[in-house]
C-alpha cells in the first residue's frame, strides 16, 4: 500500500482529500501546517506528498526546498495543491522542483491521475 502525505491547513479540504484517497486504497498521513508536514516526511518517508502553498509556520515553497535539501526526502514526488492560479506561480513551483501543480478547486479525478502517474514514475526532478 502506497503512503501519501497531505499537508493542508484547511481542515475541510484535508478531511475530504483524506477520505477520497483512502477510498482509492492509499494510506494517508496528514499535517495541518508545513512545519509538521516536513517533520512527518523526514520521519516516515511517504511515497508522495501533496502540499498546499499558503500555510502558517512554513509555506509550500519552504517545505519543498527543505525536502529537496534533505537526502532522505529529495526524491519524493511532490504535488502543489494551491489556489494560486497564475502561470508565473506554476512555473516557479515547477522550477523549484515540484512535479505537478494543481489549482483549487480541482477535479478529484485529475488529482488521482497525477497521483497514480507519479507513484508509478517517481519524481521527474533532476539533480
């Protein structure tokens, strides 16, 4: 069973995504802020991380940079889930090393396809 870490400060979104992905057969770990998410990622090494951008403690960019700078976590596939819909935001996230970028509100089936693809292929990040 593949493990997905969801880092999201909106409790309703977190609960909905957790329920949806568990119904699809994934083990879900959750964090309500970036700092806790980073700690869980380093401790548990999930197969995939889906992370919000705007959060207290650490934003999504800070989480991604810390993950990439940590040997144990630098290859974990990473999806940004955000309300930031500008192309410049997406380009910056992908340049920093995110594998995918999905804008809220999004179609759950689209997120599921991204999830399946990344779990199969691994991160596209170049080192």
